[in-house]
C-alpha cells in the first residue's frame, strides 16, 4: 500500500521536472532525483539526520563544493555524501545553488548506480581531508 505521508521538501525537485532524463524515485523513505542516469540529490523530510537535502558526490569533491556552498557538510550517516539540514539558516539559498549546479550538469555532483560487480567503499575520515577538518573544528569548539 502506498504511503500517505507527503515529503514537504518535494519543491526541491520541481526544478528538474522539465528535464527529459529526470527520474524521481523513493530512497530511504525520501525522494531521490536522478538526472542523466546519475543520482544527484535526495530530498529528505524525516527525523534527523535525514532532514534536509543530501548531495550525492565523491569524497574528492567535498572541499570544492563546501567552498562554494558553506552550508554543506558530510552527512553523519552516509559520509560519502554531503548534506544541508533543513534547519540551516541558509537552507533555501543552498538548495537553489545546488539545483542550479545539477541542471548545469556540474561534474562534481552525481553518483552512478552501484553495480553488483563493483564494490564502492564509503568515504572514511582518512580518505577525505574536508571531513577531517570539519571533525577537528567541531571537536575544538
């Protein structure tokens, strides 16, 4: 039976509606946006830490994206992806920038679907200097 709970963040995905390769799918009880076959953004309207927008990207892209959009931080559960929580004061402007980057096909955003033949390791603190910097900064404060 389909869920009767509506995601209040679906407006984030409206920007992609006119794109011919856009697909919206449910993922983790949230709504995921695929463009050109790549998983790009997840609009998550659940309990923390799944309350905001998740940005599907590689660890190598974290620092560059966070420099452009300071509200981005590694997701506390899925550390290979970035995240802007809904309660961040810059949430709406961050989402506007993210959707523009996705529509521009920014190569820093987007993850291919996993293949059963290829193992994909999660981003670890030792792999991602940005993650370590954020962790150290938060620990010091």
